[in-house]
C-alpha cells in the first residue's frame, strides 16, 4: 500500500507531554554536572598550586556569580540524584520470593540511605 | 437533567484514495456519562457516518485494538470515559509514531516485525519431549516475569515513546519487555539468541529511559523498567563475550 | 545490524550515574559553599583541613573514580540527549566530543590527583 500517511515527529517533541519535559530536565543535568566537574578539577589544580593560589581561587569562588553557578550545579546534581534513585527500583528490582521489595523502600535502601551516609561523611570530613 | 446533552468529537480523517492531507471532522454525539470514547465513535459509525474507520473488539481492555490518541494522550478508547472530558470537545487521532492506513487505523507491520524479532516464545531443544512430564515452575519463578507477560500489544507505549518516533532500529517498549519476559522465564534457554538481537545497533540502546511507556501502559507492565533490566543483562553479556569471544554463544541462559 | 559498542558506554554511564548521584551534591556543597565561605581566617583553616583530607591516597583514589566515571556518565547522557533532539544521524561522530571530552577529563583528573 502506497497510500499510508507518515506523520514525522516534530523537532520540539519534548514540549508535547509533561513527562517529556521532566525527562529533558533530567537529561540536562548532564551538562551542569560536567561543568561542575571541570570547576572541581580547576579547584584541585589550584590546591596543587600552593596555599596562596588556593586561597585566591577560594576568594574568587566566594563572589556572587560563582555562588549562583554553584547553586545551579547543586540543584542539577540533586535532581540527578533524586531521578536516579527513583529509577533504581525499576531498573534493579530486588525480588524476595514471590514479592518485590516495594519501590519506596528500595529507593531508601539503594539510594537515599547511602546518599545521606556519603554526604554526611564528606561534609563532616571537611568541617571537622 | 436535560435529556439531550451532547458533546463534540473532533476526529482525524484520512482516506488514502481521495485525501492527500489528513483533516479533522467534528461530530456531535449524545453525552452519556457511562459512555467511553469508543462508544461515541461507534455511535458515529452506526448513526452518522459509515465511512469512519477504526479498530475495536472487546470493549473491556483486553484485546488492545482500540488504542488512539485522545486529546494527545495514547489511550485505550474503551477505557477513556467521556465524563472525564465533558463538556470540552475531545480530539481523537490515530496513535502517533505509526503510519496511518485510514482514519483512526494505523499500520501494524513494523510493530509485528519488532515483536517477532525478539523471539517471544520459549526456546529449548527438548520442547517436544514430553517424557519428563511438565516443565514445573515455582511461584517465585513465575513472579520473576509475570508482570512483563501482561502486555496486550495495544501499542500505546510506542505512541508515548519519542525514540520510537525517530529511530527505526529501536525495537520499542512492548517488544523489548516481551523479550525480557522470556529471558527471565526459568523454562527458557534462548537468552543468548535474543541477546544477539538486542545487542545489535540501536535495538535496545536507543532507549533513553524517558519512562512514558510505563506511564501510559494500561496493564502496568512497566516496559521502561524491563528495558533497563534488559540493558544490564545485555551489558553483562557484552563483557562476557568480549572476555570469551569463542564459544560464547554456546553458553545460553 | 552490527553489534554495537553501546553496551560498553552504557555500563560506564550506569556506573557513573551511581557515583554522581551519591557524591556530586556533597562535592558541590563542599567546594561551592563551605570552602569559599566565612572570613579569611576561617577559610584558611577550612582550606588546610580540605588539603589534608584530599592529600590522603584512599581519598584521591575515590575522587578519581567518582570524577572519571561521572564524566563518562555526563558524556553518554549528553550524546544521547543530542541524538534524541534530532542529531541521531551524527550518533557516531558525537562520540568524539562526548567520550573524548570524558577521557580528557579523566586524564586531567589523574594528573592533578597524582601531583597533589
């Protein structure tokens, strides 16, 4: 049959469903996390450059522009964590006999619990 | 309550022998709060316009043939109640991401090929050998795949999937979930054969876990979860074959 | 259809996704907010503490793993986002900037952490 009608997908398909927008928000965290990692490497580089260089760099990072940039990076990385932990029970279900570990519990066991632990250890390790 | 409440259905029309472009046609239908969109379409077909073409069969969410876009959402029209839209008009279109044959009917060809590609049946050499009795399965073994066996092939998940809309190699949610269902069946020995198909090209890797397939699935199959699990299985298989290139195919399941 | 290397990149993406989810928010809190805050004396004290922590080898190894895998996570995610946004026919060429960038970040991280 040659009369079939093909309806090509529009470029802006991600505007068509709220779920698509949430998906794009999740995917875009990739750009922000990568950007932050570059800044982190610069920070580590300045640390290797000696006390003065590091102190100067921290002075730069304390300016409002960098604070806003880090707030954006924090929001993006937290969104990555939240969406990742939401996906874990779907992608790695834990079967217990005929039952599955309920998704909220699995998200806590495999996501939020370790996250809280790691975050606490890191912040404590630096502040102590 | 006034007896003659009505509402409007705007229906996608396309007849390949006369139309070069699709168009929308508005129909007034009686409003009944017990009616679903499919009832209204059937009423139009019976009372107003016999040329309107659509697919349907069971009217109870089992056959999977009445899937259409209702106000942009992929829905089984037998489960989409008019009262959830009334009094606003309802726009009915054929499922997106499929070629349209006529009006609300889409072509199933590509979908059928993808279903077949994952070999959705139990594969084992002794399948005709009944001397050992039944192939027993414990409730826990059944639970490993049961959810993924509930698919009714309604294709709503393909209409919800943006990747299915632009990547032909991608096998799509229902087919991949079905392949995963057989890979998880304790009676099956065909996992290596299926993974050959799934590891190729964009067959499974096209999926970026948008997750809308699971959101629209009327049978709670969770194809998105099944695909991520299948990716993990496929990745393990990839590294196993990489480590042991020879004889890798012999070690199934 | 040929067997694709996507399985390899996806495995790195997956491992990096776990690492980024667990570690990166805490990293941002530390380097973006805790270290640059406060008066000069307090900042100097915190900077010295940070240098002491990062100077330890186990910490450097963890940092390297997290940074390298997170870079590959981001590279894969960015590549597939661009493919979903219409660059699907460039899926091959996109590997160069996406995974090449991740590799560059990995090498850079290794050099910095080794030299600390």
